[in-house]
């Protein structure tokens, strides 16, 4: 993650416009969680834990917000409203 963002920094891409993940990665992460029969709070907890495990506490929230902002399918508006989500 650090290398991907550093490369975009060098190209002059503002942080708010940087692509943290490919769209296929976003779908791979979110689709199974969105399709679960769970509350939005439970889904948010699961995603947050997954991203902390994969990307560490420094990047987890930024990656989660990026995924929710760029997920092209289905209802993630409820997830965006879950406590602590900054999407």
C-alpha cells in the first residue's frame, strides 16, 4: 500500500484521488460481506478487522473508506452509516 501511494504521490496525484486498490480487489473484499445476513454494524466490524489484519492500523480506515466509496454494486449506503465509518 505504501509503495502504491508513494508512486501516485510522485506522479502528483492528490491523496483524495489516489487509487488504493483495483476495482476487482474492492469487489473481492466487499461482495462476500455485503451478501451476508448481518447488520451493517456487524459488516463494518468484519471489514475493519479484515483491513487491519491485511493493511495494519495505519492504512485500514483509509482502505475501508476507499472501498465503500468505489464499490460499484449493491447497497453499501447502510455500511457507510455504521459507527466509525468515514466513507
